[in-house]
C-alpha cells in the first residue's frame, strides 16, 4: 500500500455516503466562513464612523475679543456638523443625556457657556483653560467611548489651532508694532550716541585745553614766583650793563685809535707770508724725489753691507792662515838654517843668500802676520760700518716719506697762511671801520642801556603783583581742569551707554522678524499648528480588515485543520499492520489534510483578495505561506492525535486558544504578560502571522523566509514525532492502541 493509495482510500472514506460528504463539505468551509465572515465584518469599520450617532450641545454664551464679538462654540458646532465625521445631532443638554442612557447617542459633546470667554482669556492677565465635556456610556459600546475620546481630541486640536492662530496673529501684530517702535527708538539712540560722541569730542578738546591751561598756569605761577627777586636782579644787572656799556664805549673808542695803522701792518704780514710760501714750495719741489733716492740708497747700502760682510767672512780663514804661517815662520827658518849651513851642495855664496833670504822670509812673514791682523780688524770695522750705513740708509728711506709729507704739509700750511694773511689784509680796513662803527654803536647802546635800567626798575616794582596774579590763575585753571576731566568721564559713560543702548535696541529689533499681513497670517498658522505628522509607511495595510487578515487567516488555517481531524484518521491502523512502513504511513496520513488545507487556503485567498478586495503585494508568497502554515498546523495536530489520541485532539483546541492571545495578531506582542510573551516566540502561529504580514503588505521578504524556516522546522518536528510513535506501533501494540477510550 503506497502513500497515494492511502490518500485515495482516506478521501474515499470521507465521501462514501451522502451524510459523510455533507459533513466533509461543512468542515472544509469552516475556515472559509470563519476567516471570510470575520474579515468581511471588520473590513473597514472606520469608513462607517459617519453612521455612529452622536449629539452636540452648545451652551456657549460667546465673548468679546479686541472689541469684536466671538462665538467659538457656534463655530465648533458648525464645523463638527459640516465635517460629518459622525452622525451629529444638535440638541439640548437634557435630551443628550437621556439619549446616551437609552442608546440613542453613543456619546455627547457639550460646549459650556463660558467656553469662548475662557478661550479669549489666553490674551489677558488671568488666562483660564477652556473645556469640552464628553459624555459616554460603555453600555452602548466600549469602542464607541474610545472613538468619542478621539473625537474630543480632534475637536480640542481644531479649537486650539483656531484660538492659537488668533493669539499668534495678535502677538505677531504686537511684535510688528514693537519692531516699528524699536526702529524709532534705535534712530533716537543713534542720534543720542552721535550727539554724545560730538559732546565727548568737544569735552576732550576742552579737557585738553584746560589741562594745557592748568599746566601753563602752574608753570607761569612757578615761573613768576621768583619774578620779584629776579626782576630785582635784572634791575641790578641792567644798571651794571649800563655801566659796562659805557665802559665798552670808552674802550672801543680807544681801540679805534689803536687799530688805525692795522691795514698797513697786515699788508706787511701778507708780504712775508707770500715769501715763506715761495721758499717752502721750492723746498717741496727739491725733496720730492727724496723717498725714491733714499730707497735706492738704502738698497745699495744693504748690498754693500752684505758684500763687505761676505768679504770679511771669506777673508777670515785666509787671514788666519797667514797669521798661523807668520807664527810658524821663525821655527821654520830656524830649522832650515842648519840645513843650509850643513849643505855641501850649496856654495858659500848660495848659502849666504839663502840664509839672508830665510831672514828676510822670517821678517816678511812677521810683517805679513802683523798686516793680516790689521787687515782682519779693518775688515771687521768695514763690515760693522757698512751694516750701520745700511741701517741708516734704511731709516732714511723709512723716514723720507714722512719728511717729504711734512714738507708738503708745511707747503700747504704756507698756502693757507698766505691766503689767510691776504684775507686779513683785505679785511683789515673793514675791521677798523667796524671798530669805528662799534664805537659809535656802543655810545648809542650806552644811552639805550640807561633807558633799559630805568625800565627794569619799573618792572621790579610791578613783578610782585604779576606773581600773585599768576598764582591765582594757576589755582583757577586747576579747578577748571578737574571739572573738564569729570565732564569727559561722564560723557564717556554716556557715549558708551548710548552706543550700547542703540546696539541693543537694534539687535532686539533685528531679532523680531519683519513681516507683512500675509506673512503674519502664515506665521500664525504655523505657530498654531507647528507639527504635521507625515505618513511614511514602508509596508502599509490597505484598511482595518487587511490589518487583521494575517491573524485571522492563520486562525482559519488552524481551525480548518482542527475541524478536519474530527473526521480524518491521523494514521491508518490497517496500514500500520499490513504495510509496516512507518514513514509511508505517516506521510500518507499527513498528506491528506495537507492537500485539503491547500484547497482551503487557496479558496480563502480568493475570498480575501477578490471578494473582500484586500490588497496583497506578493500574491505567490502569500499563498505559499498560507499553504505552508496549513500543512504545518496539520502536522502538529496529527502528531498530537497520534501521540495522545483524543486528548491530543483536545490539546489542539487548547493550543489554538493559547496562540489566539500570544500570536500578536491584534495588539503588539510586547503588551503581553511575561509568560505569554515568552510563548509568543515558541508557538508556530506567531511566525505564520508575521510571514503573511511581510508578503501581504510588501515588507521584509528576508523575515518572511526566516518565518517560513521556523514553520518548516515545526512541520518536520511534528512529522518526526508521528514517525517515532508509528514506528513503535509497527513493532508492538498497547492496550490503548487496540481498545482506545473516548479520551485517548
């Protein structure tokens, strides 16, 4: 018996009788009815909010804002009714309250009588928060109360935006007025700063002037303090000058008489100077070659000294030899004479001549020795003298330039002297004339000095008064300088303060943005509603039904498998006994519900996609996950049935209820209690819900593959459990296997 025959046999059993076929069809459509009907009912409930009955009660008495009457309660009522977000009814307070109690209205919004008054108080010194009263009754519907709460928040936001915009406009207009006023204040502060700058400049000039005045006055006072004594000394000096000038006039008259012959005398002096000049010029010309000649002489003298030294040095050995010969000649003569006398060869005459010659030789050698000694002394004197001559010539050569330079200087000096005497001779007449004029002037000066002496006498009398006045002036100038310094200091502070005032006012003005009426309108809109929430959903469900679809599809898959195993046999007992191939038996027992689950999931997908028109991004992936989830749930429920019998079937129901709250299909799983949150990651429906979300909404396909891997692990694990139990049954049977009870 093969796996195919096992599947065929099981399907034949399910459709063997009309009642069996009816039960089979009924169980097949259970997940379709569950998933389709529930999603149909909750497809898009928010689109029907305008059918929810709600009442609005306006008790607002209005208020006055900037002289105009405002009625925010009426505005809110009109906006709510015109918006038609709910089925609004404008009614009285009594009718609204009774309507909430008897279910006529799901909720009531009441606008108090002081609503506008409290709203406009935001611009007063005593702001008070306005209120909207929301009346609900959870007996009508708890979700209706939640929706009413959101409606109240929407109204509050709209009112806050309206009031905030009006307040912002008022504030911005006030800021614009402040900015304009600050502009005028800045202009005034600039003018003040400019004026204080000019005043400061003038005050500084005044302070400089008073400082100089004080300093000058102090110097004047100091200088004039000793003026009385000085004027007395001046008067005394003037008297002495007058006396001296008189003496000078007398002396100049005497000098005039004594210098009358000065012109003729200077002419004679000039003539002598001219003669001296001529003589020195001749001497200069005659000694012009003296340096060259003395250098030549020094060179020649050096050569002569060198030659004489060489001659003396070379003659010294010869002279020494001559002197030695002269010294030895007596012995030689003495030794030769006996030889001559004893000679038999010589005649007597020859002997006489020879002896006379030896005597002459002895005498001559003695004379020669004496002459050689004299010659040696003379050569030494010649050497020494020539060396002295050479040294003197060298000194002459060294000093010759200085000598000629001195002669040249004397010649130049004679030129200057001659020129000076010429000028003196030429100026002598002028000098005598000047002395004559000076004598005349001295007489006049004596007369003037006498008058000056009279004036200094008068000045000495007035000096005490001048000194006292200068002291008083110094005291007043010092006081004026202190006042001017204080004025400068005060104006400096005023200048600094006015500049800071102008800068601060201008800075404050620039921080207030310039705006016109349209810009203020836009600014007020932004201030009253500063934040806009953008929608950037990377994987969006099309509506409320699409949001619940992954959860209810997974539940439908589990319910479908659970219902099918009410009539399906998990494994064939006959096949276990006959075939004894546990793998084929387990695979055949699982394949039947898996194929039926495939039919259920495809049919449910068509209902979701086309009947309910829920958007699906990845069609193939969604169908694949649905089929995989159904096959996994089939393997899990089959394993429970194979392992525990009817108890396992019951545990399949319990496991569905646990997953109903742990799969995170409605609220996020993070809101679950700790133990249930741990089960969230342990049970398979969690991963089927997440995988269908990823493929249906266009989310992360990698996460979908990961979820599919977990489902596949559950599938293989459940089949492994079934295989282990079936393999045991092929080897042995228990009493429960042969006679199962109602509870397994």
